[in-house]
């Protein structure tokens, strides 16, 4: 979960420290707002300085206790929390929070921007503050708990995710989907039980100091070392062959060895555990193993088909494999979806494979179902619009994509999703023969990204047809 974690250079950390020291002296003198500027200058250099974040918050609380006023609306607009630079968004949210330390909206904005920026220690720091603040409200915000839970899960902090999910269940005790979420999180927690979670910064530091841990985290591990880990995990598994955590540890060790024999052995172990216990968690791990294998094969064949030594035969081989991959993945996701019928994410994966196989009319109802899931809404709505278009329903495609363009919160930022929404809308409008509106949609795309797909060619063709 830490592959996108940012590592701050020592030089920047040293520079940041001087700002933090200056901020501390200003706080002592009661010059809070000047201190805020110093904290923010330092955090721009070292956004993972959790102690500085806490000192910044302590200063904000002291200012509030002394009668400090909230920031004005017009001044607040100077600090957007959804800018193109995630680190800037994070610091801006913290600035706004300094003037209103109890604002859970800015707490969440900080947390989400910190996650996107790879500042995972900062996410965990703010997560505790947000969870407590939201819980203490007269009417806690369920959606904020949900987003907090999801971020904990993405970081692999299963115990924290379980705690938040349990609080959500207190708010909605009859929600069967939520009960299923809690069951899945608890299963991950059980697999993770006993693991000590250091801060990400400490983990990086340890990786630089401890050769064993360094070897464990490398992409290509020393054969003797991984074999030793696998042997130890295998011996541990023999003491209790049905223990999920021991099975998971041994399977992970075999995956790190990575040889075909090791992967086959991992698959055999999972299949055996599934047959003995009937617990679908083992079947799910086996399916994940197969999906990884298929994606690895696809990547190798794609590189071969597109490389300097590419041949027509290689391209044909890749196309044939891609077809077979989609068919097999469809069957696997359908199996999982039948086991977890309330999990929209699996129906969504089924729908994507159906689309890849040209089964548009089968995919559309599943995508419509996925749109109702807040976590999938944007992506599922985009895919639904594109699938309507592929199924030759341009009016429905245009309506769907137009609605998405009006509700997508960061459309004006021109991010990758925004570009895909407007490009797809342009395609649908073009099919509807609505040239004027199609050109408007394409125009937005080229203003963001002049070389995006074939947008230029489509605009030129439309303008040429208008002049004729």
C-alpha cells in the first residue's frame, strides 16, 4: 500500500525544520497568524512532518481559545482545496482549518489531498482527528465516516477501518451491505493481526538501515532470503493448516519467490484450503492470484506486440490472448459477484469485461446498478455513457454524459477523468449530428490537452463539414 509514498529529501527536511522552529517562537509570543505562515512554508518542503502538523494545530486551537475569528469568505477563496497540485491542496485545507479547527469538511479535504499526494503519515494523523470530531457532532456525518474508512482500507490499516465501519453500523444497523463490508474488513484484519504498523517515514528509514527488511521490500529479492522466509512460513503453517493468517503469510512468501513453481504451489495451497474449509476467502485469494497472472501475461505480450521487433504474428497473438483474458476474467468476476451479490464493485468488473467482449446490452443494466454506489458513481456513469454509445444509443449516451459533466466536482480542473467525460460527450453529440455542441465539448478538451486522442482531427472534420 506504500508504493506511492513520498520520500522527502534530507535537505528539504532540514530547511523545513528552521521554519518550524521560527513558528514555535512566534506561537510563544502570541503571533499566531505569522506563525501559521511559517508552519505552511515548512510544510510545503516537508509535508510529512507530523509533529509540525500537530504543533500547527495546537497553535490554531490556542488562537481560537483566545478569541481568534474565522477566516472571511472572500479570503477563504484564495485557498482552494481542490487545486491541480495535491500538496498545495493539502496545505490550503490546513490553512483554512487553522482559522476554524473544528471544520470537519476541511479535515476531510486535508486527508484526501494528503492521500493523493502520497503523504500517508499525514493521512493517519488527520484521520484520528476527523474521526473524533465527526463522532462528537450532534449528528455525525455518515459520508465522512465512509470516506475515512475507505482511506484506512486503502492504506491497509484494517483495524482502524474496522473501528470506523463499526461506528457506521451503529448509525445504520439494518444495512446489509455495510455488514458485509465489516465482514470483509474484519477478514483482512485477521490476516493482518499482530502486524505492527510503524509510520511510513520510519519504515522507509528502517529499509535503509536493515538489510533483511530491505531485501524483503525489493522488487527482485535474494533467492536464499526468500526461500528462507518461505520455509519458515511453511513450517508455521503446518502447526495450523487452516489458519487464514498463516496461509496468507506462506502464499505471500511464495508470490515473492515468483517462479512458476512457487505460484503453482500457492494456488494448490489455496485450493486445498478452500476445499477443506469451504471458506470463500481462500477461493477469492486464488482468483486474485489468477487475475495477477493474466495481467502479467497481458503486459508481456503487449510489450512484445508493440516493441521494435514486433511482427504481425505477435500482434495477432496478443489480440487472441486479450480475447481469452476478457472471457476468463468475466467468468471469475461473475463467480465472485454471485458469492457477494450486494457488492457493486464486482458487478462493475463483470460489466467492464462484457463491454470488452462487445456484450453491450448485457453490460448496461449492471452499469446502471453500479451508478447507485457512491464509490463507483463517476466511473460507472462514464462507462455507462460510453457503452450506450457503443450500443448505438447516442441520445441516451449524450444525456448520461451531459449529466455527469454537470455534476463531476472537478470538471473545470481538466483532470484525466474530466477530459474523458468531455471527449466521450463530444463523440455522443457527434453521433447525434449535434455539431455545435460536439465542437463545444471537444473545444474544452483541447484547451486542457491539445494532443488528447484524436480530438483535433474530429474538430477539423466538423468545422470543415460546417463550411461546406
